[in-house]
């Protein structure tokens, strides 16, 4: 079956308990598309980091908002979007901190940039738009040998 141009969307409370639902959905979709087990595990980590940012940083304590998750199936992979309507942050500054982790030991790593570092290391593309809320777009491409015919 051709999965290209198919989209699955969900809106969930921005609570840690719902991140597993996102990971399970990702697993189901990516298995159908043809990603390997290892690639799916990497994507699950990256998506969980993006969701965790919405859960921990987007909304004031006691004010639970939502996170919108969208899985866009592409002809050569998948694009996953995690969006919240909460407090935004300076992505460029955090990305700069994340890139400086390459020469540091784990003990020296600043916890604040570790999630971005993981997303960048595990996905082919990571785009972050901030303003009213934050939108994280994670893209993973199938390698040619894994594409289903």
C-alpha cells in the first residue's frame, strides 16, 4: 500500500502519561511504512523528547494545556510535528548549547540542551518554530534499501 500523503493527527493533554500513546502510534505507523526496529526506537526517543518539552516547559504548573501531534507520511519517510500553545523559548540559543555538547562528557552536559541534542542526533531534520507556542518538526527518511516496493 502507498502510505504517501496520509496524515494521522491527535490532540492530547500535555501530561507525561500521554507520551506513551504518541510513541505507540509512531511505532504502528512507522512499522507500516517500512522503517527498521532500530530507526523506530530512535524516532520514539526523539518524539518523546519533543513531547516532554511541551509537558515540562510549555505551560505553567497547574495549567495543563494540550499538545497536537501530526504524523505526515511522505514518499520517502515521515514528518512528525509536535505543537503546543504554551510558553515559547529561544531555539537558536538552545541549539547552540546542544551543538557544544559534542566535545563534552555526559557529566559536563547542560541538561537544558540535551533533548535538542538527542533530537538532532536521531533524526534527519529538526526544525523548531517558536512564537505563540512551539512547533517541533522531526523528519526521518527511509534509506533506499528499506523502501517498500
